[in-house]
C-alpha cells in the first residue's frame, strides 16, 4: 500500500450505480460522514453533505442514487448531482456541488487520500 492512503473497503463492496459505501474522514479536526460510489466503472468519493444545507444525502444508509441510477439525489431536498463530478444538476443545490474526495482503486481495494 502506498504511503498516505487509507483503506476504505474492498472494490466488490461498491457496485456500479448501486449502494455506496459510507465512511468518515477528518475535517477541521472532526470526524465527518463521507461516501464512495461507482459510476461508469470509476469510483468517486464525496463528503456526505448536500450542497444546499448540511444534510446527509442518502435516503437509506448507502443509497445515494435516484431511481434512474443516473444521478445522486439528496434525500431531504431532492437536489440532483452528477455522480462523476458532484456538480449540481438541479433542485435546491442552486449551483453548489458536492465536495469531492480523492479516491483510488488499487488491486481490488478502494483507498482515500487524506488532505494534509
């Protein structure tokens, strides 16, 4: 394992446009919720926080995609986000996207690179 990487889960734990994997990261010296999803074969990680207000996105633990499996959706406001970028696509996010996390997939495992 490369220095500075934190193991999050096995690759098989994050299926294409399916349930994401929840974890926590340190932000301003506090543990905050985050998640990783797979979309179009790539893993993407974000803070688990709507761009509109600090509400967690998932409507059930790990369920971030809308019914079409094309967008991430806020369980509270219905705001839609692009899975591959976190960009706000519509709803109450009003142009404020999700905050991305640097994720890596190496040898069947998913890692996070903490910011220094």
